[in-house]
């Protein structure tokens, strides 16, 4: 039976903690080692042992290598290394996507092109094992959908190959855009770039527990000896009790009747970049029978204040109404398909009747159409066909 997973990150998250938690919920270590051997890396040993943090026992994973600390790999080298391996297609694709997210964050922070990015810590054998091993574990445990709690962030500074960096690390913070976070009240790194990239690639929602029947609970032990709270990641696996995802969101509304309409496009872009889930403009008539716009913005908890600031700064509105709403939605996942015009992200969701919906990401299609000078609908249609063909192969026979 397909499983779902909930990452309870009460003490942060890192790649080794995720791998430890997967082993703790039942991932066979020998099978994991055998699958990891499909990736050609320098000699290393994957070690797993039981350790306690406070009063809780979990699994700690370590990758023992003889690798020189200064070894670097470029983004293209890492991508080619994984693509040329004999790993399963899903593990290859997902591992590459996790690492691509980190590469994009690094490229943006250092003002360079993606091809110019050279990894330091993330290019090391232990980091690659954490990323690829996590994807292998998710596939072997048949976890189809993942959720995560909001993430605690530490403070202070950390030494890296780039020198002394503030916490959270700049790459981590870049990866956590639009993800709910809070102050973890600890002067250490709680969320690593690897942990952030894995969760933001795998998880379809950040918040409380989904409605689920719990099957297994595992604890991945971190390297820090802290036990207040214990330096652990809790992983809960099971199956969903409902085909719909229920979540509490905030609805922001304001009426505008005296603003230059040219501003609305810019306003919508700013709201979406700041974390709005949806922005809707409804033509309406206001007092004195003046035509206007009802602006409705759907917001996750934690970003509403930034959205209110944008509305009050960028529009002629003098106030914003906030209300809590319950949203029921189909659980969804993202797959990336290879087309004649490049890789396109496609949203996949199954409705209660069992029909699978596929929806290519508009921005991916738009960029591909512009780059290849072809009609947008042509890119869209090929992405739909490739996605449905891939899903048909995934169905059990």
C-alpha cells in the first residue's frame, strides 16, 4: 500500500538525520548499501548505530570516507555522475532536482551562472550519499507523498569553506522561501542546506500532521549532543485517511476603486513572490456606484504581515480584512518530464473518483516556448502526453 510520511522537525533537519530516520522506520541498511553502490563514488563506509538523545533512542548514520576536505565538484559533474549511474529513474531525477535547487541557491547568492557553481560541502561523498540515499529510501519504502512541520531556525555563525557565515546559512534561507519557519532559540545550525533542499523537493505541504493512520515512527539522530530538545528528527509514516488535504489558511481582502490599473500586474507579482498562494481580482461596484476591484489573497500562516505591507504600500487601500478559511484540496506531487523543448515540471493529482489530473507548470512552458520559438500550446500538449505516458508506466499491473 502506498505510504505517506510526515517529517516532524522539532529539532531541525539535516541529510544524515533524514537517512537515519528512514532506517529507523524500516529501511533495510544492506539493501540501501546495495542500491547506493549503483552510484560510482570514492570508497566510503556507511555506518548505522543506535544512539540516545535525552530519553529517546534513534538511529544515527555516518558516512566514513578518506576524502580530502578540499574536494570540489561542479554542478555539471554531479549531474552527470548521477545521470550515468544505474539508479532507478525516479531516484536519479529526484536526486538531481534536490541538488539543482542547491545549485540555483548558490548561483543566486554568488551572482553566477548555474554552470559556474562548484560545490564544496555538498559535493563531498557524505552529502551525496545523504541526498541519493534519502531518495532510495523513499522509493524502497513506497512513500508516495510527504509532509513536513514548520522548521526551527538557529542563530549565530558557522564556519564554512566560504568563511564565517550567519545562521541560518544564506543558502538555507534562500531554499526556504515560502516555507513556514520559526525561531528555534538555539545558537547552532538547525536546518542545513541539504535538509532544506530535500524537504522543499519532496514535501507537498508544511504545517501540522495530515489526517493519517500511523504505521511506523522513527527517529534520526543528529551529530549534536543537545538533548533540550533532543537533537533528533521524528519521521512518521502511514496512510492517509482522506483523499483530500485540509488546511487552515488566511484570506486577505481589500477593495480598490481609485488606482491606476497598470499597477495591478506589478502588485500581483510582488504578492506571489512574497509567499501568497493565490491572488484574485474580482470586478465589483463600490459605494457611490463606482467600479472597482476586490483583491483576494490566499496566504499561509507566517507571511500575512508581509502581504499586508505590500497591499498598503503598493495600492491606494487604507485597510485590509483578514479571515481564517479552511481549504480542502487534492494532494499533489510534481514530476519533471523530458520534452523536445527541455524539462517541464508537471503537477499530478488524483481526484476522489480515481482520475489523474496533470497540469504542466505555466512558467516552464512559457520559457520553453520562447526559447524554441514554438506555440505555447505545443509545449503544453507534449508535456501532458509525456507525463501521462510516464504515469502509465508507474501504475501497477
